[in-house]
C-alpha cells in the first residue's frame, strides 16, 4: 500500500517537463467536475427557454465553458511548475497589441450578451441605429443582421448599441403611428381639408380602422397652413410606400377641389 501511495507522490518527467502525478489526477478530477457543473448549470438556466432562445444563448454558454476551462488549465500548469509569469512577461507586448486589436471584438461580445439577456431586440423587430433602419433577421454574439426596405442586408456590430441611441420601432407592438405632412394656402376651408385627409387615410387598405386616422393643425407657416394626417399601420416596415400612396391621393384630391398647395415665393422689386 505504501508503494502505491509513493507512486502517486513521485514526480514524472517528460522532455524536461516535470509534474506530480497526484496533482495531475487532481487536475483531471477538477476538470471533469467543472464540466459536470457547467452542464448542470446550463440545464438549470435554460430549462424554461424556448428552442429559439436556447439557440441564441448557446454561444454564451460556449464562451463561459472555454473561459473556465482556460483558467483551470492555467492553474494546473502553474501548480505543475510551469512558469506562466515568465511566459506572460515575454509576450507582454504581443498581448497588449492583441488586446487593442480585439477591443472592439469584445465590446461586440459584451453588447451581444446584454441584448440576449435583457431582450431589448428580437428577431422581427424593426430597429433604427445610426440613421439606418432595418428588420432584424438574426442576432449573434458579435453582430445583428437586419434587412432594409431596399432588401439590402445590414450587418450591425453589437457595440453600436452601446455608443448610439437604439430606436426599436416595434418594442411596444407591431402597430405604429405614421404621419404625412401637407400645407395649404391661407384662406382654405380647414374643415374641407380635414375631411379630405381623413377620407384618404381611411380608404387606404393598409391603414387600420382602429385607432382611426386623425388630423393635426400643425402650424401657421410662413406661406401655408400646415397639417398632418396621422394613421396606424400593422407593418411599419412598409410605411414609406404607403406614405407615398397617400401623398399621391392628397395631390389628386386637392387638385379636384382646387385647394392650393403653396410654395415659398420671393418678390424682388427694383428701386
């Protein structure tokens, strides 16, 4: 029995590397125990997740696993006599360079984790970041992919969510309020203008009946009375072509009723 225990306390050498067999076995035990705990942790945390959300959190669990495994391996090497301090000191300049190069990368990763945890953005949401609007198609740890109204793919680095204001058009639901502005000449009957604008909005097939369209008398402009027709859409991603349709209808209706849409004019007199 003594020889058996002595065998585990001996130092073994391989190619100049010496390590204690007992410490090596402890390392293996800790490694597999950590693997078991991480699997149990993942199962407990994700037990109520939908399949879609499990897929989103898979990279986070993978990142956590690799981080813990790396720490365990480094601690094991340190206990086996490997001088990690000397290795890190020798490669300090290289590590600093890599750190600067990966700074944005890690910002993207951290932002991606925040997005997945607080659920501020979902697939299908219409978002606006840095003046760009798109419908979210996919969210990963590093980037968010969205499709613009022109069917162009927008690849948004997740760190932009930390440095820019994010507008989520559909955070409160898929129904959004849109508007079209128009000006009419002074002296126009405002009641007729109001009726025309509401009729045009109600007749468009994409405009919701509830809540009903409303008209705002926005301002007394320099050369016009300024109005806005406000209406609701179920798919705000198609707001631009719908607004265009309504402007066409407004122009035709005003021409039919001889309502003038004024434009700024300047009179130059010679003295």
